[in-house]
């Protein structure tokens, strides 16, 4: 099985991805916000987004890292 690369793997620490991370957090939390996902983003897609953007549970809970 191939390891999936993350945004950090591709761009390193030099890439300012704060806006992209904020958007990714919105996508992951969308189901919680609406009670359903209006864009049909299923759990596997949300898991991929969390992995790709290296999102932590603290970020998803509303805290900052």
C-alpha cells in the first residue's frame, strides 16, 4: 500500500497554508454544523482531508495549534 503524502510532505514548512487549513476544517466540520453533509462528503473523504492537512483534534474542536 502506498503512503499518502500530506501537504506538509509536498511543500514543507515554508508553505503558508493557514487559509487552506481553515477551509479544510470547515469541510470536515460541515456534517456537525448542518446535521448532514450538503455536499455528500462521506467519512472516508473527511478522513483523507484530516490526513492531508495534518489536522489535529484540537483544531477541529475550535482551538488553535
